[in-house]
């Protein structure tokens, strides 16, 4: 009998064949898409002309649901610059909502902050989960990048 490997992430592991192990998928986390912000709240923030940052595919899905809940489309964000943390999130944003974005060469939170600094962006509308990574938030603050947190999902135990 092969030894077992248990995967408990949000999504199933890639389907790969490993002769030495049997892989079992048991999801223990769930994503709930929700936001307490009204369109008026976000319009007020947009008046400051921030860069809009999405940190993950869940951010994109949550934003899509938020737009849908208020019968809005991508025109709500016309004229604003979008950045994602990486290429997969960029592609997903384009596919799901139809919004073009940029991403840093170094596809990490730190890489994104470096680009924001280089381009002198100091205001960000941060679209992410309920509890963004503290290290990322700390680096934004240390870089004098002011942000408005727009949570659109929450990760919780099933």
C-alpha cells in the first residue's frame, strides 16, 4: 500500500501521477463572497484617483459578485488603472470582468509594492479578502502608500 498525502487547500491539487504516493483531497476551507461596501462608498474613494489593486483570483470573483449584486458592470471603473499581483490574476480579471490590468515582473506582494513606489503611486483601492496579509499591509504603510481596504470575500472553515 502506498503512503498517503492529504491536501486540504481551497482547490484540489493538480492532477499529477506520483507513483510513490496516493493523494487525497479534503477541503477544510471555504470562500464566502461578501462585502459591506455600497457603490457610493467606492465612488467616494475613486474620487481620489487611486490605483486599483486585486490580490488574487478570489478578489476578482468577489468583485464580480459585488458588481452583480448592485447591477453594475465594468464601466463603474472606467478610467482607472488596475494592477494585479500576478499574471494569472490579470488573465482572470480580463476573462471574468473584462478589465485590463498590469502586474509586476516580480509576481509577489513585495514586487507589486516596488512597482507602485517606482511609479510614485501613493493611493490604492485594495480589493482583497477580509484579512489581508499583515506583512503586505505593513509594507504598504512603510512605503507611504495609503490604501482603502475593499474586502470582497472571507475565508472560513467548512
